């Protein structure tokens, strides 16, 4: 049975800008109060995101936390407790995305990627589950944002792909461990937004989309709607939802 989202509270990591901000805004349109997490972001962008969320008639707060550290996760949940005192939805969206082949990865790069992309979602899942158990009607939803690394080897992004493959396993183990009250799912976005720091022309971006069965790129809104779908539909857990125009079928 579809769940009503209005009045619920959500933590979306990495949500001051880009895809995370679009996810936060779509949840806000459903009446969800939002805690915007960021590590480093432009102050004006953060203010604009908070203002837009609040304009939708919900509460919006922000918390700065470096998720590569355990202390950062502590700070994140201090922000949750200060802002809402409860938690219904978590979207693990924050990620680092380094392009490296296997033999070029330094120990420091490996550690950073695993800390942000895997350990942080693990710790957040643990703490969120304990907090969700205190809800008047115990339960909640956790959604992990993965990518093509969950589908198979990705040699140009070796350690990143390994971290996202492991995140999919964390999703499955969490779904088994936290049911029946907490549901855990993952989303694999396709080419929905040009990668930050890469100066791709519109023509080059169109060629990326042309490789999929649907022959086009998508948008961050496609992913945001999928997040809301998984939050509402309470008979889905342990699922990997591809929002990628069938890119994984190549």
C-alpha cells in the first residue's frame, strides 16, 4: 500500500547541489521535511537550495559533515537530532568519483573512496536504523544511490566501481537484516547530468546517451521521482532500480 510521505523527515547526504538537491526538492514537494547535508559547497548555492525547499512549505535545515571520517558521521546525526529528533527517510547520495585504473590507485585514494562511498553509508544505516526504531510506528526507508559500478567491472574507475558494487551488497544485507520494519533499496542512475569537472560539449553528452537502448540522456528529476517511488511503495525492499535508459543492458 502506498505510504503517505507528508510530515516525514528525511536526511539526504550531499544535497546542497546537483542530483542530491534535486532529490531533496522532490521529497519536499511530497511534504517531507529535509536535512540538507554538505561537506564543501558554495554558500550561496546552499542558501538557494534551502530557500527553495522552504518555499514548498516544509522545514529545511543544513548540516556540514565530512563523511570520510567517523567524527563526520557523528556530526551528521547530531544535526538530525537537533533538527528533527526523528528520522523516516535516508538517501545515501554523497559520493566521491575518482577516475583511476587499478595500478594507478594510491592507498590514500582507495581509503577516501571506501570511506565516503561505503563506510559512511554503512555507519549511517546503522545509526538511522536505531533512530527509526524509536519512531511511534517503528520503521523507515533507506535508499542508496549507486551507479554502473554495481553492474560489473569498470576498469577506468576501478576503486570507485568496487565501492559501488560493495554498496549494492550492503543494500541487500541491510534489507535482510532490518526487515520487516525498515526497507532498504538502491538506485543506479544512468547519464542524467554531465559529470562535475568535465567540460563535455552537448554533442559529446548526446553521444553518451545514444549508447543506451532509449538513445538519450535523462535528468536528475528522473532519479528524484524514483526515490519518491521507493519511499512510497512499501512492498519493495532489497531492490536495485536502474534509472538509466537500459544502459546496463549493453
